[in-house]
C-alpha cells in the first residue's frame, strides 16, 4: 500500500472491519456490562470518528468514512463510501509534512497517475492540502494471496499459472512504461473481490521508481523487502527493472511450495544466501511439481540480472503456455498450506483479527511474513560475503 519512506516498507496493524452498532442485548452473559464484541465495536467506531474529525472537509463532502484498514509510518488507509453512488473505495492519507512521507507520496503518485491496467490498482481521485495528500483508489475486498490459497481447498499448477499470468502481465505493462515496482511480494498482490474468478491487483507503489528528470532509468537506492531483494541490490550495483523479475521468481517458488527459497532470521545470513543463489527443490510438494515449473523459477532466480527472463519472456515460457490449457493437475493444496502454516506461531491469531477490508492482510499472514516489512540495514558489503 505504499505505506512508508522511500527506503523502507512499514508493517501494518491488523485491519479493522466495519461494524454496525449492536443492540443492547449483546451484553456479556453475566449482565455486568458490554461483552468484548460490543467493546471492540465501540472502539472501532471511536477510531473512525477520530479520523473523520481530522479529514479535509472537501473529502468528507464526497465520502463517508467506514473503517481504518491499515497504517504505516507516513500513511493511513481507510475504507470509505462515495456518498452519491454508495460505491466503496479506499482512501490513502499520506503525511507530506516530513521529507520521507513526501518522497513516498511522490513515488506512488508518479506511478498511479500514469498507469491504467486491469491488474494494477487504479487511482480515482486526489485531494491535496498543505501537509496531507488524500488518494482515492480502488478497494480490493478479496483478500491477500495466501489467505485465499489456504481457504480454497484446492490448488494446482494451473491455478498458480493463472495468478502468475495476471501479475506478470501487470509487470510487463509497468516495465514498458519504464516503471520498476521494487517491492513485489505476495502481500502486495490482492484479490479484487471474493469471487472465484477475481482478478489480482498489484498494489503498493511507495518504493516504485519511474526515472528521474535526467531520464536515468538505472537505480541505486538500497530498498525493498529482505526475502525478495535481488543480488545486485545487495551488491550496491546500479540495477534495472530486472529486480522485479527476481522477486517474481521468489513469489513463484513460494506460491508452489509455501516456503521461501532464501530464508533466515538473520538478515546478514539471509543476504549471504541470496548472494550465493543456492536454493533447492527438496521436500513436499516439490516431487509433485513439473520440471517446466522449476525451469520457470530457474530462469528468474539467476544472479546475473541480464540473463533473467523479461516479463514478456515469462509469459511465453512453455510452462505458462501449457499449464494455462491443462484441465487437471495434482492438488498441491495440502502440502502448500501445511508449509505456510508452519510459519504461523500457535497463538498468532487473535479474536476479530482475521478479517480485512482492503489490504487482505490478516493478523496471521502479517505475522507469517512480517519480518519482511523492516528497514533494510545499510550493513557493509563485507559483512554479507
């Protein structure tokens, strides 16, 4: 959602779903006062009222605030409803009173003003004040990628290809415009609606790059999300949009297995693994996954950026072409779900925290993958080698 400074990605708190006031009958069984659900509802309504009081009157004239979706260091995202049409939207409020917030806002707006694509979140309207920018955007209500995968009960290579076709088509469009996302990961891939045929939306352009005033398309900023960072960024080399293709390779690996190709609690050890480029296809469900799928990953997780597939080449890969036409494949759901859930501490879920309004971030999925959302330390290269 672009919540953060130009050099970091900031974790978001559990989403707060919209609730309606409950009747007095929903009191605690002991009759001593309101139960936890009523208290939580009251807290949410107070939160909405708090943000409504701070909103620009021009925005409030057109939209009703319904719920807080998430917050970052320099932004907040709220679910709103257009007063005339009653259509739901998301409003991202960016704090531009500080330099980091202003840079993140500029990065996101530079992209969203230019793009119009089926698989990229759309900017609808902008309101600007002296210290805030309000971005009205499409509301994705279908949830986050892994939440849907775990819930649906069946997942095959064909399902993975359908997802990857949408994401890769969006990446190809961005790269054709010389836009590099720089923070592609499952958490930023949201389902537009809860239906089985929902499209995927690429979101969060707070770290995106679209060139500078001199027309320079190479990048040098050390940024991103640790587990998805390409080797050339770690090596402090000037890099290109090929970093998005490395991230797509990591996403594909996780999508097919439920585990990361490079993983470690220590960022220093993680970065060494990425620089070595060593990963494997051991453990379930890899014996059941086709050689073509592994070849697709291998052609993306290449340390030499110039040798990686482009988005266009990825869409033309034999695995993508053939799997798109397959009618049945082995169900990988059980193994993938088991691997995903292993990353979830037993008590990571809390009552009322498994639903979300826009971002699809459940408390569980944020906890699973939350260590990605950290500032990347500017450690000396020698410490990584």
